């Protein structure tokens, strides 16, 4: 069952029946041999479940990881989140969910004269995640598909010294979960690279890896940097994540940056 399908009513689901006093290994299913006893226990189960406030029951598995699919509230509301350098170890439930949708990452960075290197933002790790980084001076978007395959989109030119807005846009193909998308890279609004991510992770990047700004505290998303060796060599003013329809202008208003900064005091 996927998160977009209707759940099967419990009465119509497959029930099994075992005699625990004689068949502790549950090797012999008695459901077809004793249908009346099965129905009796089904009714008793529902009565007790209602009595102890167990209902409703969500018997899905991976779908429950994603609040939007599971149908429960999320700690993060809206379609935009502003982050700052030094923020790290942010679990998935406190950052915007970028799975199964289009999203944009915009970062205001100051590049030193010797060029930029390292992680601007990274989520997940060696066995699933994504990063926006600078590699040999060039901006690069890396998508790690569960450690099985890595998709890389690199800019065709280096980030010049000075202050710039670096942006990566991921245009999701749509049509269901775990689809691919097109990645576009921009320096100050000018396209500098484009490529494909053919498949994505639908439910969770990791159970213990997190999101970091300016470094990657866990295992590396990308093979371009070693563990604990991916610190961005320039300065990061802020990073904004936006989900949904990609806008033509991703400029973050100054008043919004001030508001978030005051909240963090």
C-alpha cells in the first residue's frame, strides 16, 4: 500500500489465527478452519481497541515517516525556511520536507580571493541525502540515492570572489513518489549549470543523519569531501529553502532576514 492509496478496512484485511498453547511458532494458520472463532476475536479486538483509545490505527509503514502523507501536523509550517551559518544537527522533522516535490535552495555567500570550497548546506549522509557545495571553486549539487547511486550537477564556471547569491533549483518531474527532476544552478540569477537527478528518495533520508549549514557533521553526502572535512571556506550569510512551485525571483527580503535573526537571539 502506498501513501496515496485508500487503506483497506480492517474487516476486509487478511487476518490470521493461531493456537498459542500448542503452536507457539505460529506455523499453522487456523483462520480458514475456524472462521467463527476468528470473527469472535475480531469483534473483541475492536471492542478493546475502542475501550483503550487505540483507534484510529495507521498500519502503514514508511508512509508514516512523512507528515504530509501520514496526514499529521508538522513542526515546520509554510513553504519557506531561512537558516544561518553554524546551524547544524537539524533532524528532518524540524526542516522543510523537500521530498517528492520541487524545491529551491538559495544561499548568500562571500567567496574569498582563493575561491570557495566545501559544504554550503547538506542533508542526510553517505546512505542518502543531498548537498549544495563548492568543489574546486565551482558550485555543485549532489543527490545521493541511498548510497547506491549519486547524481551530480556542477556549474561550468567558478564562483567569483566577493558576495554572491548561489541558487539551486530542483524541478520535480511529478507523477508520484520517488521521481526524478531537473537541477539548475545559478550565480546571481544567471544560469551556470543544469543536469538531471533520475530518481529520488521518497520517505526519509536517514534515521540519524541531519541537516547542517556550512559543514557536514555526519557521514559525507558527497565523496568530494571527507568526514568532518567539508567546512565551507567562505562566509555564509543565510540559506533559504523553498518548496513548491519554483519562482523566478528567490531574493529573500531584508525584513525577513532581520525577523529570523531576532528570533534566534
